[in-house]
C-alpha cells in the first residue's frame, strides 16, 4: 500500500517571544539592497507590525515586484508600516491570500464548500466593493488544492477576474483531507508566482511591462501553483515505508521535489491536465445559469454522456462535477445541498468520536437526539441512492454507519414504526450509527401527512413511547424522503394550510437540520443543466434495461441519433424518471445492439409517459437538420 505521512491534528503556530538573533530585525544578515522580486510572508505573528521594511523595497529607481503572502486572524484588516509601504507600491504588488483569510474580515462572505459558480460570485462581490485588496495589481485567493480566484486590477477586456479550479472537486472535497491534511498550500502558490516572475524577468523580453503580458505571466503561475498544491497533498510528507523493504523508512519531509517538478510543467502539458481548468468570470456570466458552458455545448456533452458513458464524457470537459460512488452531479444546487448534508452528518458523527473527547468540551449527559434531514426529488430520481452514496463517502474514526430503509406508505399501523425504532436501537448496541431513510414520510395515514406527529418526540427528545414505556432512540440519522412532494418549496407552500398545521407540519420542519434536493429532468429555460441530468439518467437506464453498450463498442452505434435527440429535447416526461424508464422498458430492445426508431413503443404507449407528438417532432426535426447538413456538404 502507498501510505503517506500527513497531518491528523493541526496544532497551529505561535510567536517566539524571545528571539536573540532577530530581536530587532526579522530579515537575514545578508539582506540585499536591490532585487527584482521581494517575497514577504506573514502568518499574523507581528512581522507587518514590528519590523523594518526590506531594503530592496526602498529602491525607487527600479522598484521590485512584491509578493505578499498573508495568513492568520485579522491579517487583512491590520494597519502598519508595511501595509502603508505596500499601498504606495501597489502597482507592483501581488497579494496571495486564502478564502479563509477573507472569511475572517468583517462584512465579507465566501460560502464554504459551495459549487464553483457560487464561490466565484462571492469573490467577485468582494472585489467590486471598496475593499483595500482591489487597489493592488494582482490578488490570488486560494481555496487550497481545489482552486484559486485571481483578481487582475488592470485588465479591461472582461479578464479582470478568473477562476482556476479542479473540475471534479470543490473546496473541502474529501480527497484532500480524508487521509490526513497538509499545510504549505499558500506558500506553494506564492512560490509558483515567484518562479514565474523571475523566469520572465530573466528572459529579458519585458513580459511584465503591459497588462496583457503581465496577466499571461501570472495566469501561468497560478495554473502551475494549483497543480503544485495538488501534488503537495498527493505526495504528503513522504512514504511511511520504503519502496525497498531492506531500506529504512524515509524521514518525513515536505515534497519539494514534486513541487519543483510541477512548477516546471510546460504550458502544453498543463493544458492537458484534467484537474486544472480555468474560466473568465464577469458580472454577467456569474449571474447566469452557468459560467462554464453554453446551452449548445451542454447538449453536445449530453450526447457524449449517452454515447461514451458518464465518467468518460465528463472527464473530457471542464464542467465542474462531483461524484459520490454511483451518483454524479453537475448541478450547483445539488452540489451545495450534497456538500452541506455531508458536512452535517460528518460533524454529527464526530461528536461521539475520539476527536470530541480530545479537543471539545464534554457535553452534558443527555439523551442524544437524531440528526434529521429532508430529501426531495421526483419519483425514481434516486433519492435513496444519493443518500447512501453521499453519507457513505464519510469516514470518521471509530464510527460506522448502518443504512436502513422503511417505506411509511406500506406501514399499516404505528406498531410497525415502533418495531423500526427498536431495530435502530439494535444497530446502536452494535456500535453503529444507523442512517434510516423514512421513504414517503409525507404519505397519507389517517389524514394527509399523518405520520409527522409520530416523529416529533424522536426528533426533538431522542425518545419514542411504547405503551407506558419511553425508550431512547440513540444517536442516529433520520432521512425523510418525500413521495408526495417533490421539492422543499412545494412542501413548505402548505404551511398556511389548516390541514398542514393540524398534521404538525410546522413543528416537523422546525426539527429538520438540513435538506437535500435532487433536481428534475424537465426542460426549464432557467436551468441549463437539465439536459446533462437527463443524459446521465438516460445512460443509467439504458445500461440497466438493455445490452446496447458493451465493452469496446462505439456508443454512437448503439442508439439512433434521432431517438437520442427525442429523449433529450422533449420538454417533459409525464412521471419524470419513471416515465423515461417505462419508455425504455417498453421498447423492443431484448437482445438488440441498436436502439432504432423502430424499437420505440407505439403511440398509445408513448402517450402514457410523454407527448408522442412532441417526441416524434423532435426526431423529425433532427432528421431534417441532418439531411440539410448532408446536402450542404454535397453541394
């Protein structure tokens, strides 16, 4: 196994109060008086407040470029001699900071673990304010090895703001902390920019003299820096054991060699790297449906997903997407809801783990209450699978999840609910945290939403009653999946309804800690990703219900282009995903290797699940366009 040394607990750093060597000055004894580049790093321990300016900064004839790496609480809100000096030299200052540093500034907001569209929007708002940072030539905001937001003060052609990102990860992605953490990311990014600036100066082509050329230099530096930060995590502090069993284990050390290699990667090789992508961010595109692709591009990607498979097609794009086991999502609302629920469950599980006992205050002895989460989505959209995969991606020391699923619409009376609670207690006695999916929690039982009142006590107090006896439920995760209501909005719209109040709907909602919402596959003008979601589900359905796709086969020869266009372009399926499944199941595909127009069910069967007229019109229009293209090429 390729185990690596990484950090389990970050103990932080503190200032050495008595430092004889640097009692007056924090710089080396051989500090140069002239330099092309000065790099200043401050972790918030007082360098900016207490020390003299580097001598090279005072060279006004040939003012050097300055890279300033910030860190520590309140660093960006402090004042002092160095900040004043930097402001007067702001035309050549590059500030390297982090999203966490900006979050510590009063009045600024960058939401954690969100989709890249949201992160870019939050950063854009900060630099459009009258904040001190937007006075400097460049500002690079690091999200660790997942991404970097770059502000370029002097570009005027829509390239003031750029986002560099990993298409398959967002900030806080488990890939970068699940097996330990690392430090040194911001220093690595600063080093990448320094290396790029020095190389440009040595080239004697004055590449930093114009805004466009300076932007190109810094852009390459940021791309290499993001790649290098990813290498920092991948390599860790070295192998735990030697590759040669007869050699002693290597001494843990920062992966300087891997970083150095990443900083020298060519532009061509960097352009091919699937984990480093970039996009220009403007006020117009960041407030649109997507900053990463046009609707036409998304439709082409959707076809590729069906023909080539989900993983291969998305790997060839720069569209951000997250994968949790079998679940793949490109929708920023799904990404954010999945990530928020994942964070809630992880924190909840850790509260009973060793980390709590070591570092957190001991909670008062009381009955633990379940963590309650609501999940909504169209029937057949994969709510159960999404919950299993998202929660299943969490690993907490000394904690194991046990998944249970109950469909409340099939329960005949409350005794079956009590039996379910006892089963959860059995899981707890085995040392596991049960994650129970209460499917169709909003179904009818004596009255609309009749089951809600029976969950109020377990959700609030962590107990349930059997006869005259009160039992503790124990630490568990309750996931309530809607069957009647396909969205939180539609469920909450009933709050003013008398029946909703009588069913204790408001009381139920007040106990829910988080929500996960799976977006539908219906065509919506304000939602460009509907076609990607539809393609992902269509490929999944075709793989499950047919033998069209075999290993090594060209997927484009498995389904007729006109048939695929009809599936992708029809405005809606009557019963969502289940209607799509029904159409595929009713098609003549047994033993077939090709899904042709002749394979489709007849008009009567189609009309049960889709408008057959619109479905066939989509096929005919595709054929007409294809014929027109062939005619044009022939002429």
